[in-house]
């Protein structure tokens, strides 16, 4: 009997061990699949997503704003300053109608060059590795070397500019005025924080606001994800934005209550029950009815996010991605259903339209998500679908996200060894500004 008991005990022990091992193995497989799925969903927008690269908070280490760096070399300075030759000093506002404040475009103030920032920022973007280490070995790695070699498949008319250059800022406002874009939605991190490729840029906001006011353009904020962002830190961010910038004439407000409108990229990373504390009346952190109340616009990626967005208390949602078919939200055929649901739930639906997508000069393995511009037809199809659902606001992805080839900012033909940069063909550098203006007018008559 004792021998049988010992054998049974050993058998049970072995069984428990084997079951535990199998359970751990299955858990690891499950987590790996989830992570891979999340990477798939968020592999756009390279600098607000951590692609297995440790996120860093970058200290401010640059010369005073608007002042050229003292340690730049003359040779580099001369190359970089060629951009100023392309700036239109004879721009005449009377040639164009006023901007439309229901047309928004995502704007990135993260570019830098040695003249204004002591070094190149973002133009020298690294090649992002594939998440599968075996596949990653097949693709190019390393970093781009401006000014000839940059992290984009297009080359900007203004060259490797700095987002701190006042002439560049003014030129950008001219471009948006010409396109009749009424609101620039600025990629924003709290003071002291930045993406992996850049420097903190909150101190640029006052200059963007002043330049925008000059051209009757408004400025909204696109809150980017950062380490430990949650409902508490977002409340602090909103209070900071409204307190510091809310009284500026160019600060964008919308709706019957004239509230600030803030886009929240990757909002779904924080659970709905936590957002409720911030966005529902009576929540522990609620901003509703306070001096810091705002319209918060969530990012919709998957269909299931719609119920979460509504339950969380968001005021609306946007789709961001310029590649139709990449996500549920960015797929045009889903927009009628989303528009109907938004109306039923009293939410603002802001579809995002884009001229195309290509990021193969930073993600050489991502060709399957390239969307050809097709001489403007892709952009027109996006606008057509946005007008069909009678969206009250439309966002454009993007004004100047050069890494992802979704920009409407002017680009020029350029060739270097091993690469012919793409451009806008026979239509010229301003083609997508002109095409945007055409569709803004169709939007007004819709």
C-alpha cells in the first residue's frame, strides 16, 4: 500500500509539473501574439510608438529658440540654408479665400538642423528594425546621413529645415493658408519630453501660435503617448495647455461651448474605466464643467474601440492613418457605419484623409502598406468618402509627416546614388496644396 501511495504521489507531482510547464508555455505564446498584434496595429507613426527601442526622455540641450547654433560649421550651414531660397517672400493673401476651421491637418514640429538645433533631428532617422529578429537581418539598418540622404521617400522643397526657423514657420503658414486649412494640429509632448528621434518642442508652441494668428489659422494639440501617460497625467497636460496657451487668439476652440479640442493619439492604451474618471461628470478627476473642460478626441483603430470610446466619455474620435485598409477606422467602406454610430452616440466623427503612404526609407520591410498617390486620385478618393458621410470636421494626415510619405507640404525632384526621391510629377511642388484647396471648396458646398 505504501509503495502504491508513493507511486501515485510521484505521478501526481510529475503531472502538476508538466501541466505547469505547458501552461507557462501557452501563456508566453499568447503574450507574444498579443505583442505582435499590437505592433501590427501601431507600426505607423514611427516616433510616438516604441518599436522595441527603449523610449527616452530627452533633456533640452540646444541654443536659445530662434538663434542659430554657434558651433555649426560654415559648410553645413551653407547647405542647410539653401532652403531659404525656396521661401516665397511675395506671398499675397488676397489671392486666396480665408481658411476653413473645419479642416484640420496634423503638423510635426520635430525637425532640426545644425544651424538651429546643433544637430539634425528626424531627417537622420534610423531604419526601424522588423520585430522578427530573423526577418530584420534581411533589411537595411543604421541611420540616414543628411542633407542628401534623409529618412523619407520624398524630399522637401525647403530642404532639411528646422522647425525652429521663423522663416520656415512662416512659410508653412503660407502653405496652409493657400490650401485653406484652418487648423494645424500640432504633435505635442509635455515640457521635457520628446520622441526617440527629437528634442522637446513645447517651447515652439508660442511661435507657432503667433505665426498662425498672422494668417488667421488656429492651433490645436495632438497629445502623443509617452512613458506612463494615463488619465492623471493627461489631466495635468490639459490644464497646462489651457492655462499657458488658452488665451491666445490663435488657440482653437470648437462647439457651442467654445471648448478646446485635443486629439489623443493611442488613447486606447489606457482602459475606458480609467478615462471615465477624467471624462465623465462626477469622476474623481473629472474636467467636465471646470475651467479645464475640453473636447477630447480618441483614436479609433479597431471596431470594438467605438464602444470603449463612448463608455469612457470621449467627445469624439478620429482615424488618423493615411493607408486605407490598414485599420478598421482607416478603411473608407467603414466610414458610413462609424458616422451613423457617432450620430447615435452623440460623438464627433473626424475621418482622416491622406494623399498616400510610403515609409520604406525608415521601414524598408513595410512595402505592403504603401499606398500610391496615383497622381492625386488616392487623395480625392479619401475626400470623396469623407464628404459622403457628411463629416462635420475633416483631418488631413498630414501636413509634414515626411517619414511616412503622407505630407501635402511641397516636395521636389531629387536623386542621390541608389535612390530617386519621389515627387509630385508634372503637377509641381504645390500640387497637394492646390488639390486640398479644391476639396475644401467642395466640402463647403457639400
